[in-house]
C-alpha cells in the first residue's frame, strides 16, 4: 500500500490526501480528541479547504470519530488530514483515557457509573 | 518535518472512554445507541476497497455495490472532564478490522441478542471472550416482549456465570441505561476483586 499508482481502483476520498492511505502517526484513534490551536500559527501553505473545515470544527475539543462523521469523510482520511494539521502546529491531540485490564481504574469506573445513574 | 515538538495534549479537552454495542445484524445496536446518546447517533463510513480485504470478500461485496462499512456512534457526557462514547459495531464481524482501534481500549461491551435468532450474536460473544474484553448480554425483546427467562438465554448462549444476562428494550432509554450500569457494576466488581 502507500503508493498511489500501484492499485487499480481509485477511492475518491483519498484524493483529498494526495493518495496517502495511511496516517504518518497513530495518534488519531476514534475517540482521541483534537483541538485547534488558538491563535493559529501564521498561515502556511498546504492548508486545503478540508483542513480549514477541520480547524473550524475543532475550535472546541472534538473526537476524531465525530469529526469524521461531521465532515462525512472516512476516519482513515480524516486521520491523515489531522496528521498534516498536527505537524503544522495547528491542532493539539489528547489520547483517550487508558484502560487497563490488569489494573482497572476504580475511580474512573465509579465516575462513569455515577454519570449513567444521572441519565 | 521536525515533528518532535508537536503538541500531543490539550488540557482543556475532556478524557474519553468508550463502550461497544455489539451483536448480530439488525439486533437493535443503533437503536440502543440512539436511546441513550445525548446526540442523534452519528455515522462514519470506511471504504472497503483499501487494505487487507481478501479477494473472496471483495467479490461478494462488489455485487452488492456496498463499498463502505458503517459505524454508528453516540455520546454521553459523564462530567465536564469525562465523555463516554458508544459505538454500535458493524453487524458483520469480518469487517471489524476496518477500525483497528475499535475494540482497543474499550471499557467493555454490551452484546445485544435477539431471542428469535440468538445465533446471530454468537460471533460477537466469541470476539469479546477471545480478546478478554468484559461484556454483558442484553436480550432485546421484540416489541419489548420477553418470552424466555434470562437463565434460559444464558444456557442457549453458553456464557459463563460471571457475565450478566439482562432483559432489555433497546428503544427505552432507562432500559438501555440499566444495561450500561450493569456492565460498569460488573467491571467495578472485577476491579474490587483484583
């Protein structure tokens, strides 16, 4: 994978990524949250309309899956665009809360339980 | 790209956790997500044409012109600094690889079962058992009807004693909430024992 020309089939959403099908970093999982840096660094090249749309949508923290749904783009495409923005210093990313099977976080679980109880 | 000094945290962003809602096709996963979510369930789709697909898989899919696999999800804000996401997993188990991190880091899962065809949820139960991901079983009654007691369904599904089997109605917010609470209680019980 990776090379744009070897595959026979064209997948349209990946035209936005210049044919890249894999993100350069693994930070952008489904519930990682991204936030636009405020103020934005000086305008640089490489900001496509989709990048601008993402920046608008993540003015407040938003999960990657939510971004993808709102942009109507595959998560895999959004992750690649987010890599661009991260490397340009335009967004920050917060990884999901770590869940350990061997050492469960009792405080976290109780917090979730209380929150559900209030529904 | 320098890349070394990129910010990898945003202190204003909330912590996020997720629970998976799994089960066979048409068992009520998206209905359940919608019942408890604070937002109208969102959908994200992945093209099926990229990596990893065997030729056999593609053959069948192309005929149906289904070139994407959909994932529906919702959100529950637990507190100002903690948000819970609910992911209704793709009904066809073999497409789970489309989201490499879907099961990774999940608190646990709810396996929804349709009493009229419990076998359609076997694959989901296998999936979580094999990966050691904690789960509860929610028996979604057709039109809210529950012809069988939970113990009969437990036997039919052959799930171990420590896995709760609950009767529920995926259309009802309180009912779905109770299933999620049962999952968390099960996780707390395990954590206390540990």
